[in-house]
């Protein structure tokens, strides 16, 4: 009996997470279509969504290209949510990858655009994760990072101790070899940094 109860709690937690990830509030704060439409994505580009979650960005990314869109998340259930959404929208260009960023097994220099939305603060080593992303990107390819600002006045979001401040992220991106294109404040709490892998 307890086991079932535990299972249900676990499932409920997952459903709650999906509800938050797909909430209208989040769509208003970070309108995925708007954000994707402002990105340097072309119709034939290969895209990668790391830490894809429930496909908040994966789906509009897949609608913006005829190329392949990799949706990577360590949680198999998240990937099945994306699969259902893709089916509903008749999108056939999404490839699901169950893995962690650090183990990314996509061919080097094969991706045009990478989305890393609210995921870098969850990885064990952001520099390692960013280096891995750098390797799979083509020269001239872009990476968009979306993160919570490290500011004690901002309570919403993950614990302060694991957040990555925008200045720290800029430094890490530069060290890895990226060139910064632009930094945008989406809200008090959230910023984005667009970076490019320069032709070597």
C-alpha cells in the first residue's frame, strides 16, 4: 500500500513539475515562440535543446526548422511528454536523447544552435557542460543560455548557492572559447546570454 502511495506522490511531483514548466505564467515571462523567432535560426538548421524538460522550447524550435532538433533530458518521462506534444503537432523532426549534458553523444561540429534553458545551474560542472556544447556546435553556431541572476534580492528561482550570475557565466563562456553576442534581461530574475562559436 505504501509503495503505491509513494508512487502516486512521485507521479504527482512529476505532474506538478510539468504544470510549472508549461504554465501560462512561464509562457508570459519567457514567451518561447518570441524568443526562438529572435534567434539566428535558419530553416535548415540542426538544433539542440539541452535539459529539454517538457519541450517548452523544443516544440517551437522544431517548428522553426526543417532540420533535426535534438531534445536532450535525463528524465525519460519528460521525453515522453515531448514525444506526445510532437505527435499532437505532427512534428517529425525531433530526436529524443535521454542523457546528461556532460555525456552528450552528438557528433562534433554538427549543430547550428543550442538552447540551454535554466539547466546550467543544475550540472555538476558548468565549464565542462559548456565545453561539451562548444564541441558539438559548428563554427559560427550559437548558444543561448537562460539562467537566474545571482542576486540576494531575487527570491524566486533556485537556491542562491547554485545560481550562476551573468558575469560569471560570461567569463566561463569566454574561457571555453565562445564570443558573447548579447546579454538580455528577461525579467528581474532571469537573463539570457547569446554566444557564438567563432570560426577558429
